[in-house]
């Protein structure tokens, strides 16, 4: 915070930053700055990675690739915390995908076959046929 204060009081930032919004100029000592951080800092973005999954090469991962807690029998974690790193976009869609994959793992279903056709509409048709929602003849 002290370094940020140095940056914003130097030219050219000082020309556009006329006052300090938080914690305020009255907060000066290290103890006061630390107390401000303790009292006011909260998470703003979707937390992920607090219970990260990883393969055997990720020695520090809490979960194995099937979302099972290492060293604990019968326990899986199925939420955004399993992502090893925060995605660039919103965490909603990846969390839904994780939940759907976890449902398959728990039910003992095999993963869907990989599909990579040139046309995304073809991909949806193929997936619909595989799931039994669309008849093979397209009817």
C-alpha cells in the first residue's frame, strides 16, 4: 500500500488522482495499514483452486482427477474450488461441466466420446444422437 501511494503521488498519476479514497490519508503507520487490510479486504471474484484437482504429478493437489479427496475414502468435492486456476471467463459454465462430469463419475458412466467436427451444429446433432435425444436419421 505504501508503494501504491508512492506511485499515485508521482507525476503523471498525481495529475489525475487528487485524493486517496481508501484507506485515507489519516491512515499512516504500518499497524494502521495492517488493521485497515484486516477489517476491509474481502474477495470480490469467484474463488477457485482452494481444493484443486490434479494428477499424480501434482503432488500438492487435494483431489485426484476423479474429484476424490486424496487420503479420504468416499468423499468428492464438486464445485469451483476444484479448478487449479481461475478461468478467464465466468466460472458458471466450467462449474456446471465439473458437476456433470462428477455425476458421471459417481454413477460409473464412461465419459462421452470426443467429437470435433468442422461444423458446431454437426457436433450438437452427434451429441444429441449419442444421448438418444435425436433419432439417427435426424427425425
